[in-house]
């Protein structure tokens, strides 16, 4: 179960994934993983009723 107290952790994770995605030195396979992780994080915010 994810509660409101967990959202700051997901926010931090989202920012980290965005940094990786936007870094041109990151290999494509790592960027793909970061994009999947970002989708998961955005789904958590959607389920929590947050817009990030």
C-alpha cells in the first residue's frame, strides 16, 4: 500500500529518472529502463490523485 507519506520518495525517484533520460551519455538500454520506471512513478501519482 502506498500512502501520502510515500509520495516524496516517488517524486525524488521521478526526478532521478528524468535526469537519466535527458543525459545523452546514458546507454539506450539504461534510458529505456528509466522510461519504464518513470511510467511506473507517474502511475503511482495518477492513482494517488496527484498531478506531477
